[in-house]
């Protein structure tokens, strides 16, 4: 009775207990917009009323093309609580992918930031499902646009009641959708249920996870269109925490100042943000981010040196996490369990540099090609598989891919290659398609790349598999050298041999002028594998390794 | 997919990540029993196998009559994870109530502590559903008993596999049952679903609730037959915390020593335990409980002086909570929200002495007789109503009472009278049946009693309603004086007038030799109301209050 795990409960709790807590937005022009959960609630009710007037049916999707700000926050609740769904659109995708995501979701209304209009205008002809555009601004701020029909957001809300009777929504109903970024093929849609995000939110407040508390001030740098902004706007609302939204101000300097001025205690972003902020802070010691209690870092692994620097110089601990669009996203966090916390601080970094422990409610296992769990020795690699009430049930309208995506007992095959150590820490060492399978053993391309790039003569390095007559696959390193530097394959091999066993060492070192990259800036290993479509021969007298 | 919120997930998490964490039991003879989650898991599997062999069907209930110890812990999981249900029997109930609970649950097997055999033996003739008794001891410890058929627990487990394939249990299936203590009428059964206890457990780890962490050492003093031991054994297992069980050693002295020796960080019990422990600690300063991070107190409100003493003298903060058997039980906790934590420490006690804030996931409201929410002014009283995924759907086999127990929108009418202040803190001021309804306004019998008992000449005081021609009800105080003390009603009225408005002051002061008590030691207000079945007349010139 009354026990449905729906997002209106999250919103109502904030308004019931913390109506005066602030939601702060740094607008593009630098002005600060401040209001409270109580204010936001009234506008969310108005938004729901406006969606009614637009005739949006139960389950209809509205697309949102926006940076992080208070209107985006309102869109996180208005459609969902009134029985519709928010489609969080990634405007950084290439045009044909961007169009595909909106078609795939069937968005009927598209909400767009004024400063992101161009992307939508350039593709509007192809957005056949979209019946109306709403620009996220006031009437007098509405830019010239050829989008049609178009309204500004404030006019849309105007005149609607500041109260709304939320319908009884089934907890398994979809509240939102994101798309994977699709490095191979078209982006795939992931639908989230109310239940999944409710559970993810309560977990984010768990003391052994992110511990998001009403005492926190939360600044989600991670875009709200990326995997629910890592779930933070919902988790922060559940506890009634103050939230700070940066809109376009996501460069290290304005972010650092925002953290300082608003006394932010908890933030989350990809490592590059914190790398850049360290440079800024070193040059601007008057900016103080020591109110930070913890920084969650995800997307890719931060270097251990960065974690140390934030501890020692800024008193702002970095906690690494692992997750996917498919997992809402939080899967693991590198919090220190008791046995690790009791180690000398230098040894703690070994654990803090890993993807971490599965958060409460997340089941993880690492299995070999036969589906057997690999030993928890911190070295043996296998595919990471996860199961949780906040892991997706399958991709939107992709029945074939869904069959392959899950095991019989309901675990998602993540496609990530990982190890697990004796304390249960998971470390993600490669993507499945990139790991090198040599004679039945696996070699991490990522670990080789990191070590190659640690060599001063190397600018960029990537490692891909090439075919081998005897070992099936062997590693090949593709290298660009630093300006003016000179280095040979033999020298790099000596360098790698200090860290890795013989059988990990690449068989081939290719020096190139440039390594091809994907649209999201990652090394394009697929193109490299096509370019170096070679077969290595088994040599006489070759060691019988591995 | 794989997303069912069932208790096997809680158990498997502990064994997966924390197999070596200890579960410690202080046995009745003073010996310490130590083993790990890994050990416990194997025995839980054996227990499940034994229940199979006994032919217990899906959904069958087993009764447990036991103190807190490792075998009881095993019974918290074995029946539930294998698809049956544990009925946690309260052996402190009077015999006919005790028998009723077992009949009502239809327990097929009864697990009994050797030191509690007498209670069961005395009633065995009437336990018609029970087909087998299992005494919670080893073969050579089995006492003489006329229970029939009877086995010892260790022989029951013997020979069964230490692995077990948990069935796919629906999260809405019952995992356990407790009975209310039934101060009026027969005890009522409350069935708990897997889902309810899973959610309660993850909430107990929330940083804005109890924050139970893997770093904790948890000692549940509260009996495991009382509202799931306040959910602590499950919450502690979810996070893999070390647990300490006291069996019969629940007096202040052995408890204090256990807290000291096992470095307990978190414990929970009724106020009398901590009152008694304070006396012991003052006389035995070598016993140190400062590892305690927080003590949860529930069942009744602790005096503010006790909270202060534990802060100042033992560095062991007391956090008050409110809950019921019907609410799994956690409903509110007097944690300090930011606005309260920023007050001078002296003013913080005003909030810490209240029942507290609703925990994440618990919806509360306080309504008047017309079902309207009362103002959040900390003074206006109303009935506390609650809704949550871990609030019961209704009493076992009580269709009529269930109709009255819930509002149309699914809130449980708790029968508790409460106030709510501007920060959202709930304070429970009376039971519904005890509050005095005078001229449309409510007077708290509990607050008058506390103030009367603060008078040095008063030993015991209780306040009940008597009928009044004009005001419907007026308060009557029933008093026993301290040995050798002498006091008049007028003096007591003057004393009360320092704190309460005129219209709260009792119209009658009755001095008696003894106040009748219920079987659980509470003032028997029902008998008092029957004894003083009087009608007060409206006086001439009476003030038109309230």
C-alpha cells in the first residue's frame, strides 16, 4: 500500500522536509539564479499541467537538449512524475547519431537550451516525431529561430496551477531514457524505471557508497544527459541537499570558483576536469576547494598521482567509480573498506586507484570464456558481469542485441575486462573488444598503453591485437613520439619489460605521425586493426609462453 | 531481470565481499563463540537443507523462541532464503498470548533456546500446529525435556550440504512474522515481505538514517523477536559489519564490558538499558565504551538528561528513534539536520529529545480528526500517519481491523499522537487512546505525567481522561507520593502551571497507594478509567477555555 518506488516520493520528500534549501544555477552570463525546492516544486507542477495541455499521453517522451541548470532540474521531475518520460539527449553526438536518438525515442516535444539551438536547427528537418519545440528561457530571451512551432519555457508554464495531483504511476514504468554513446554502430536506448532510479537514489545516500546527505552541497559537473547525471540530481533531491548547477561554466576555473563560493562538498566529473582544475589551483592558491568532502570520478580511471595530489594539496579526496549508461550508472566505488583503511596511507592508493567495491545492491562477478568465475587474485582477467535492480533489462527496440547482452541468470555482460582482488576490489583493465587474447591468456591493452605513455619520448600510444599463427593474437604498439624525441622499439620493449612479463610485450612497434581517433576523441582501434591487418608467423625456437 | 529485492541478496553480499568478518556470541556460560559470515553461510545452507528434509513447504512458518545469538542469526536467513518464513516469537508475553501467536502463525517447527524451554514446555499441550521441536544446542547439551518429537539443532544440520541453490523467491513473499505486544486484546500478527526488509536494510545504511557501515561493529541488544531486532541483523549483514550477540547477558554490566572488549561502534536498545549502564559506568570508570559512535534508543523516549550524560561523560551519542512492529520498525530518527546541527549545542537537545525526522523512504503526516494536516508549529497535536514500502499492508487474518487501520490513500493510522515542528521533527506525545480531548483541543497525558513525576514529592503519576459535561473530557491526575513526602493537589497544580496553560491543568488529583500496571509494566489506564468512571459538571463562571 502506497509502497510504489516512484520519483514523486523523492520530490515530495524534499519539499516536505527541506522546502527552503537552495538550488543554485550559474547562468551563461555569469549571473546566479537562486531558488528553493519549494519554488521548484511549484514550477514542476506547472510544467506537468503544461504537458497535460499539450495533450501528451501517459508514457509519451519529451526530449531535453540542455546543460545543467534549474529548468533542466524541473524537467527531471515534471514529465516523470506526471506519467511521461524524459529523454536526455546527448548533443555532443555526431548529427546522424543525434537524430537517431530522437527518432528512436520518438520524442514529441523537444526542450532546448538557447545556446544549443544551432545543433537542433541544423537537424530539425529530420526530427519527424517532434511536434513542438520549447526553448529553455523567458519570453524576452527567445532567440530568432526557424524551429516551428516554438515557445519559450516560461510562457509554457505560465497560468498553470502550482499544485498537481501526481497520478499513481507503476514503479516499473519508464521515467527516463538515455542513449549509449555508440562508439560502434548507432547509439542504443536505455530506458530507466521509476523503481530503478528510486533504488539508485537511496543507494547513493548509503554510507558505504556516495553517502549523499542533506548536509551536502552537491555540484554535478557530469552532464545531466549522461546516464542521469550519474543519478546525482535525484539522490540529492531525495536527501534535500543544496544543489549547484554550472550550465556552460564547466571549465576548471569557473568550476573551482563555484566550488569555493557555494561551499560545495560533493562533486562528480570525468578525470580531465580534475586534471585541469589542479593546474588552475596551483596558479591560483587563493581559490580554496577544501570544503570538498569527496569527488567522484568516473568515465575513465584517474592517474594515481592525481588522487595523491588532491589529498595532499587540496584536502579534497577523489573516489573513483565505475558505471555505464546501462547501470543507471553506479556500479562500483573505490571507497576504503576497513582492511584497506587500516593500511599505511601509501598502500591505500593501490585500492583507491581501482574501479572499486560493488555498491550495496549491485552484484558483480568476473568470468572467463567458459562462464566460470576467475580467481580473486587481482591479476586474472575476465568479463565483468553485473546484476542489480538498477541495471537495465535491455536496450530499447533491440531484441537481437538484448539476447546476447544478458546471461541466463540475468547478469548484464558489460563488455569490460576486469580483475578482482582478495578484498573484492574490481579493476577494469580493458574493453572486451580491445583485450588481446594470446594463447588463452589475456593481455590488457590499456595497461600497456599507460606504461608506454609514461615513457618521456612517447606522445601517444595505443595497443591493438594482430593475428598470430600460434598464439591467435599478439599485441602491436602504435606510437607517436614527442616533438624532437627519438626512440626505438627495442628501447620501449626494455621499458615495458620492467613492469610486465615477457609474453605481454608487443611483437611489433609501429611509429606513425598520427593515431586515428573516434568522434569522441578515443583512439580508433577499429580503424587501426583494419589498417594493420597482418598475420605474424610462429617463430622457430619461440618460447612456449604463456 | 535478477532484480528481485530478496534476502538472499543481502546474505550473498556479505559472503561475497566479507567472508572473514566475525559474528561473535557471548554464550550463557560466558564463553565467546566466534565464527565468520563464511562459516555462517555454510550452516545456513545446511539449515535450508534440513528444512527440505523435514518436508516444509514453500511459505511454511517456523517459530523461533530465542535470545540473540549466532544460531538465531542463522534462522534469520535459512527459512527465508529457502522460501519459508521465520516467526519471531515473543516469549515474554503471558502464556495465553504466547500460545495465540504460535497458533495464529501456524508454526510447524519450533526452535527453542535451552534456557527458554520451560516457557514452551508449560504450553506445549496447546501448540497444536507444532509438529517438531528443535532445541538450539548441540547433541550433548540437550536438556531433559518432555517435548515431543525433539531434536538438537546441531544434529538437525548434520550431514546436509554446505551449499544450497536459493530458489527464485518473489520479493513480495513473506520472509517473517512478528506479533504486536497487544496491550489491548490478543497480539496481532505482522507479516514482512522480502522487499520490505531489503529496503529497510539499505535505508538503515543511509547516511541520514542509522548509517550502518561495513566499518561498524553492531551489537543489537534489542531482542531479535522484537520487530526484526529493529532490522539490525539484516542491515549489518547487508554491509558485512561485525556483529556481537549477547544471548542472556543483557544487564548493563556484561553489556558494557562486551561493548568495551569487542569495540562495538553501534548498538540499539530501550532507554532502561542505557539508564542502567550509566550507573554501572559511573562506578566502574575502567570500562570504556567510547568506541561507540552512536546508540539508537527506541520503545520509549529517553530523558534529555540521559542524552546529555552520554555525550559529556562517555562520548557515546544517543539517537532517539520511533517505530512500531507494523513499520519494520524504523520510522523516524532524531539525527541533527544541518539547521539543527548549526545551533549552539545546548539548543540541539531540543531536537535530539524528539522522535525525529522521517528516514528516507518514510512518509509521515500528522492529521486532526477531520484528516487535515495540523500546522508544523511543534505544538498542535494530531495522529501520526505513515506510509512506506516497509510499512505493513495489514494484520494477519484480521480483515475487520485492517479496514480501520489504513486511510484511503494507504497511510497507516499509527494510533500515536504527535506534533511536528518547523524543521520537520516529529515528537510523539501520547497514544491516541490516552490523549485527553478537551473542548476540541488535545492535552498530552504523557507530558503532564512527566512534569508531575519531576516533582520531588511524587513517586508515580498517571493522567487519564474523565468525562466532563461541557468539555467532553478533562484530565485527572492519579498520584502516589514518595516515601515520607506530603503534597497537595493545589501544590501540584502550581507546579504544573509553571509549564502548561491553564486549560491543561488536571481538574482532579487523586492520591492512591498504588497505580495498577499492565503485564508489560505500563500504567493500566484502561483499569483506571473504569475505576474513576465519573462525570464532572460544568461550573458556573467557568472560563471559556480553551
